[in-house]
C-alpha cells in the first residue's frame, strides 16, 4: 500500500498536515496532498483540523526515536489526528511500547496497514478523542457500529488476535532459543576437535603423498612395459587378426597387406640372420594359411594403383574389398556449441513435453542412460534436473526408481555422482506422487522442487482460456515461473529478469509527477525502472524499489508513457507482457482496426524490445526487417 492510500481517506476536515519527523525522511514527495491542504514542519500542538506525521523505527538517524513519538502524542488535542510510520517489519512491530502512551493520551488507532516501501513498512492512523469511534476497514471506510457494539467488537477482536499472535511469538522464541543452544553446544566441541582433526589431516596428507609417489613410480614402470608391448610384432599381428575377425567384409581384404607390411618393416628395421628370417617367414606363412582357411573364397580384387599412370594387380588369392554398408548400430554423437552463457543450462532426465517447454527459456541437454555422464562432462550444466514423471512414464528412463530396472538405478546414481564431482547441484523435480518411484528417495538430492511442470502461454488458447487465465498462468503457473523456482534453489540467474520493463516518461509538473507515481505503483506487473529527463520529485518510486534514473533504458522491454494524460489500467503492463510471452513478438501494440491477439505488419507500439528500440529503425520498417509485431487491443480475446 502507498502512503497516500493510507492517508487520504482520513483527510476529511483537515486543512493542515504537520511533518514532525526528526529523522532523515523527506515525506513531501510521498504525500501528494490536495491543493486545499497545507504542509508545515516543526513542533506545534495538533488541533481539530490538523494531522501530524511522526515516524519510529530501528534506525534513529532515519526514522527518529521512541521519545520523539511520545512527545508528539503529548501535543495532540481533542479532534487532532496523527499518522505513525514504522520502520519495523510487521512481525517485529513494537506496538506494545506505544500502547500505554496511546491510552494515556486518549488516542485511538483507527486503521493500520503495511506500506510497500524499502524503509517504511507499516503505518497507523490515530485520533485524539473523548469517546470511542468506530474503526475503519481495509479500504478506509468506517465500520457501521456505535456505542457498546463498537467496544464489544474491538474487545473480541483484540482477544482473538492476541491468542493467535501469542502462539506465533512463543513458537518463534522457542525456535530462536533452540538455535542459540545448538550453536552454543557446537562451538566448544568444534574448537576442541579442531586440533585433533588438523593433526589427522596432516597424517593423511603425508600418507597420501607417499602413496602418490609409489603410484607414480609404478605408473612409470607400467608405461615402459606398455611401450614395449605396443612396439612388439606379436601385439600388432594380434590386433590385425582381431580387427579382421570383427569385421570380415571390411578388414579381411586388408589383412594380408598389413601382415606383409609388418614382415617387411621388421626386415628393414634390423638385420636378422638367415635362419631367423626364414623361421619368421615360415611362421607368417603358416599364420596366413590358417586365417585363409577360415575365409570363404571370394572374387578377385581389381588392380591396385601403384603409381601415377601404372597399375599393380592384387596379390593372388586375396579376397577383394566389397564396398557394402556396415550393418552395425552406432551411437549418435552430440554436438555442443561453445557460446557465451546468457541462459540457464540444464542437464535433465525430462519428459519430451517438459524438455520442449523449458527449451524456450533455457539450454536443455537431455541425459540418456548411455551418454548421461558425457552430457554432464561436456555441457557443464548449472544443475542436473531429474523429473519424477520421466522415471514413471514412457521413455528411456522408464521404471527408474521402481526397483524393476536396477541397471537404470545404477546409471542414475552414477549420473548424480558425476554431477557432484563437477560441483553442480542435483535437483529432483517432484511433479507426481513419490510412491510411484520410491527408489528415488534413497538418492541424495541437493534440492527438491515440488510443483507441476507448468504451462507455456503459447500452448493456451486466448479465446478459450480468457484474459484472467492468461494472467494467472503468467504470474503463477508458467514454465518460466517454474524455472525461476529452480534458479532460486541452485543459485542460478533468475529467468524472470527477462520480464523486466522500463517506463519512459517526462513529467513536467507536480501533477505529472503524482500521476506517473500513481500509475507506476498501481501496476500489477510493476516496472523495474523509470527513465525520465529529471528524477526530481520521484523519491516515492525509488522508495518503493523502482529504479529512477536518466539515460538509456537497461530493462529488456520498454514502454512509452510520455503522454501522462492517457488513462492506463493497473493491468496494462501485465496484459502486454502476457501477449508478448504468448506470441514471442518483438513489439506489442494496437492497430486502428482494433486487431487482437494476431500478428500484424504495422502497429502503434506499446511494449518494445529494448534492442529493437535502440536500433533506431522507424516502427513502420520493423516488419520489413523481419521483426514480429503482435496486436493487442486491451479487450477480452474473442
């Protein structure tokens, strides 16, 4: 709630507002007082047609002190009104420190409400009265009651509210006491065992260093032996025979030439005695004869080219190479692009539908049982996401966690181990009953996301769903919201940052500043920033968390609000962003023909992508340049 929403319903009959805040607050930009109400500052008695504003909070330099607040209560006269602003959050509001003073000075609290500011979190409207007045509801309207009924209602509500608040306060105190006790007990134990753990760590380090030295010596010896074996003719001949046996059609025709080359290489490499050479040649001939007896006779190979312009016939008796396709099944290799990361990267055990929906806002690499570890190693994802429905439905991970596919359970456990070794989080997306795959509970998860898979706005029918359903899906049920929940659990960038909107405005007077502030803060999809030529007088926007500055916009989307005389409903930016996320367009706006939820060649832009706006191209040329323009007329889609 804004400060004006809390204050203005109680300005009836008030001609003067006194700002008695002694801290560093400047409340004038927040008040937006009517023209017949004057604003004064300083200490003075508060009469019947006056209202005083005082603040009280945890920062005395900013909010003031409790003593200043009590002094203002002493200066109130019958009929005077007041507004107490609190810098404390709702659960931490120390109202009990002011309650006795309010009763002693006959001040009744008419209304209390939270405030949507960075440094002011609540406010209470009081009145100095000699008789009990009816309280006000949430909208600032007096509750119709009188006399005993009013007192009885207040007394009943006080007792019941105190019962609820007392139990909550007791629970909070118990939790804080348990946390402090656990920390106090853990501290000495931690300090006493620190020296022992340090000594044990030093011993382990020495043992590991010695083991590493022995392992390196052993590896050096094994590498020398492997090098000797790699260079031996026996190993090379064995490899050639095994290769020919595995693929007779492709490798068998080349085997005689390989064996002959091995023999020739040995002859050239070193000089052998005649007897040893004859013995080895006989052994090779015998080996070739045994291999030839296992092969079926085939056609004679065509001549083999020996040099440019000459041919050489193939050796007699050797089978020809037949160029036939290999019928074996090969695993498909996946390509990974090395590009700057501007989106979340997920390695997932996901269903087909969920993977397609998430791919619109994240880089999704689906992990399969045979290549899951390779996916994690090559893509370096922000998290490994395992969807429960992908383990219980159809797909490559079907029956995982049910106990009926132990090999898949083992593959998933290895995948989680590989992910943790890479320093990434493992998340279980529990979008169904865990009883369907109880084996997943035995695995260690860094986070658990309890939600359905969400819905993409592009999959909805605007005519059938209606505008309200689109808004609910955009804010609560969309796939991008699910990704935001995942990002908060793993510490990744929030995908909802792509929904940030910048408002371009040019308020020229106090009325324009008040109207801009009202329109911005009333939006259900609040802008992230407001760009104006002069930020003077827009302190309330900055206090409400909206960045106010000059220069070029930084948010991904830009809305032009330079015409502040135009009426803008509180759902304007929400509906425009719904239309953009539904269509994926670069600009959303209106047309003279009142086209609605359809792509058009030209429009009056209401919401534009920042990169398109800063490109300098005129709106009439956007469609010709390949940009997508989507029409929205502000009425219920039909």
